[in-house]
């Protein structure tokens, strides 16, 4: 096996270990629905196996379907999440057997294929793309499973860990001078279709927060009456605020004059020096207006994160090409929460912005739209069907995102009302002239 095949095999093993860890619970917890926003955990588990069967075995490997009769059950477009408990999905033991059977054949395909000359299947196999696709897909579902586990309120299921200390000093904002940069990528082999093609974008100068907005600052917004003042909210945001009755981030409660949160089944004081998470786009947008700022556009976010103005090229990570070690970013579920603000000075971008990847996904002010020259690959339902004015773009990746599915060009998206995801934000403002 050559280097790339060894890396793929290692990544396949790592992501499967992760999925199995998140589904070690008793059967009842796995088959139950914990929120209408989420699938039963065992659905996610077999869905990643079915996706792997579809893409690696059938499409790229030309192998006859193993279990075509279950395809409809695991087609995310056929049944919305809220209705998935009614599906005749595989039980935990059968799901584990199914995904293991698929995986064995996937490793056979990997072993046998010539990645650089796979005949009619070449586009899927080039640079191991189809394996990258299923590895990233499974990691994304693992993050979804963590959101489900958080919503379940069940203690003792999710591993925690230690993170670096925060750092209080440093400027509030960094300046990004006017000029063009290259947005998106034409070279990263495992990038999704929505990250392509690379294209020049010209931006005026702007300021962007050095760090994500912290719980202390967010609590000040609440205590200043931010949830009760329509001046800070868009009309849709204000409508959502009134109908939902929301008055603090999801999982926060007020007890004895202090803020508490529940995290994976346990109650704890809100750590004031961590980035805020579990806020909707509407809340992020309102906070930014209260602070005299706005959310960064997606282009502003990406330039501040990934562009190296001296080298005139984009970096894979804010600090460069090096893999995200524990001194650089809080990724890959090292702990089950964001790191304190200022914990990763070594992970700063060329412009000095910190914690751009890891800790929390960050809402941007942009709708999820195609880049100029976008071409769907390998299927329309990954990105294309979501383009428009329904979903807001999220950037950076949370503590629960794996480095395999994080890069400066990576795009995530969700409805502006969603809060169960591990999402926060930072603010920006235009240069005053
Ligand atoms: C890109 C995170 C919005 O979870 O719905 C999973 C990723 N696509 N299976 C999602 C995805 C197909 C997607 N998000
Ligand atoms: Fe999926």
C-alpha cells in the first residue's frame, strides 16, 4: 500500500472507532428519538454504512448492492428527521453487523484499486476522493450524534478532556486591509463541490474580532435587555424571538442570580471565558448589532482565516499546513466543550485572528450560495439543492469537528433558527472612512 492508501485506511478506522464509541449505549437510548430535530442514533449509524455502500461499493467499485431493500430507509431525502422513528430501521446489533460487512468490502476495494487510473470510475477515485467523501460524511454524522447525545440529557455517555488555559491579553479586533484574495479551492483533493472553484474576491478593508464572542460578553447582552429590544433584531429575527420565547442560549438556565448550563447530562456554572455556543443566527445577528458591529460575510471570514498576504496564497489551516496539534486548535473532540478564549495563540491566522477553526462553528452573514463556476460533484443532493436564501453559512468547525472535515475553505450551513449545533460567532465591522 502506498502513502495515500495507508492514510485512507487509518482515517477509515479512526472514524469508525469514533462512531462506535458514540453508540455504545443501551439499545433503548439508540432507538429512541431524543428530539424531533434529530434521528435516532442507530439511524445515523446505519446511514453512514449505507452511504459508504452506495458511494464506495456501488458507484466507485461497481459492486452489486448488498442490501438494496434498506436504501429508502436511509435516504435522508425520503424521510425528514422528525419522522424517522417510524421507519423500520435496523436495530443496533443488525446495524453494527451491516456497517461492518460494508466496511470489509470497502477495504478490499481500497486494496485493489489503482487510484490514479481507475478507468470509468476515475473521477471518484482520483486522489482517493470517494474515500475522503465517506470519511468526512461519517465525521459529520458523528458531530450530529454528539448533538443528539447532548439533547438526550443522559449523563456519562460523552468523554470529556483537558484543554489549554485561556489568555486575557491581546487586541479586541484585527484589521484586514483592502485587496483581493483567493476564495475556495481548486487544489485540495478532498474538498467538497461547494468549496470549488477557487476564485478571486476583492474586499474593502474591515475589522474582525480576534476571538469568538464569549459567554461573558453574551451574558452582558442578555442583562442589557438585548432579547427585549427590537432595535437589535431583524424583522424575521424578532418574530422568531417572540414566537419561540427564547431569552438565552439553548441549555442555559438562570439560578440564584447566576447562569448555569447543562452539558451532556450534567449541570455546571456557565464558564464565562469560553466562546458562546448554542445560539441561533438570529441571536448572533442581534448581538452583533447591539455591539455596534455585524456578522462577517463568508468572504470576510475566509480571508481573515486562510489568506496569507505575504505568500499571496491560501493556507489549509489558519496557521499554515501543519496538522492541528493540541497547541493549535480545539478539534476532534479532545474535550466536550470549547476551549477558553485565547487558548491558541500559536493557531493564529496571518492577520492575527484566533480560534477561527475549532471550538465553535461560526455563523456568517451570508446565505449558502454556489461560487461562480460551481459544478455539482458527485451528486446534487450534497450541496446544490440547499443553495438559495434558506440556509446561513457556518465556518470554522467546532470542538466536535474532526480535522479531516475542517479547512479554511470548508463550508457548513443550517437554518437560521437552529441552536442544537455547536455554534457561536464572532463580529466584524467595516472600516470607518
Ligand atoms: C453539511 C452538516 C448540513 O448534516 O445535513 C450529512 C452534512 N450531508 N449527510 C447535514 C451531510 C449528508 C450536512 N451538513
Ligand atoms: Fe448523511
